[in-house]
């Protein structure tokens, strides 16, 4: 059994940053439970050389989140 090590990942020149994601919440609650259960997915890309060393196992190995460029942040949040 391998021991996993937590890492603190950040962008060098930004304190806060955006990770683009897609989400879906149904308009109606589940008929049996009454719950509204949503789903979401974070957009990923192939890992850079540093992240490939860290995220190197499992079905999504060598992947990393896509960091949204600052000039596209507001555009990504538009509903259209």
C-alpha cells in the first residue's frame, strides 16, 4: 500500500485563480428521495512536468486541472 503525500498547489503570481468546470443540477427533485443531486466535472489537461511527477497513478494519471487564464475568467462565468 502506497502512502499518499498531500501537496499545496498554487499559481506563482496569483493568490486566487479559477478552475473551469461544468455542472448540472436537475430542475426537479428525485421522486423517491426528494433530493436535488447535482454533478460537476473539472476541466483537465495533460500534466506539465511538475504535476506529472505528483499525479502519477490511477486512472487519471498524468492529468492536471486546467488553470483558466485571467483574461478569460469573466467570460467563462457568463451563462451563454
